C-alpha cells in the first residue's frame, strides 16, 4: 500500500483525468489508513462526493466489489443540505467550496473525514486537502481536525502528508 501511495505521491500528474484517478486512489487508500470511532463504520464505509462527477465516477469504479477490513465501500453523490453524519468521508470539490464552513462543523462533530481541494482549506479545518505542486498531486493533513473528530491516522499515511495546523 505504501509503495503505491509513494509512487502516486511522487509521480507526475498529467491530464485532468489522471488527476481525478489519483484523487480517487488516494481516497481509497485513506480509508485503509484510518480508524474511526467505534460504531461510526457499521456495515460499510460511506463516501460522499460533492461537485465533481469525474472523481465520483472514478472512485465508484475503483471501489466496486472491494472491501476494507471486511466492509464494502459505498460511494454516493452528496446532496447539499443533508446531514453528513452517516458518511465516513466527504469529498468537496473546489466548485462547492462555499459550503465548506457548514460542512466542516458537521464533519468534526460527526467524525466524518472532510476532504477538499481548495488552497487554504486545510488551515481552516479540512482534514485533508489535495494540492498540485509542480505537477505532482500531494495532500495536506490537519492533525487538529482528526483529533477533534476522534479519527486516527496510521503513521505511514501521515508520513506522506504535508502537515498543517
């Protein structure tokens, strides 16, 4: 797992389709490297995607018929205005960044890992924020958000992140 993430983390990203695939791959690997509070993940890992059909499609295809720790992964499109408490992760595209503050409060209280792709949102409380840096897809991680939400991240995954406070 680490070798694959390292390869993707350090690989050059070309087209937007490749970026979308890598984001989906990272999210799949994030599920494997995190531990939610007891009871949060009952029968499956529920991942919501807001505002990016390409990432939704890639993630849905990638996780089809796959399980993590014996539980399937359900990928759905998130509808604004509904509670995020049933989700283990929620990805918010840059085009929906105006909903960040509302979603961030719900995410922390509901132990839902909030993933964004807008510069500066990791510092404002996004758990993980994707960024392109010199043609490479990287991710920032906010330890405080994980701590407040009582979600644990394994050290190997954390070592690949750009840590922000």
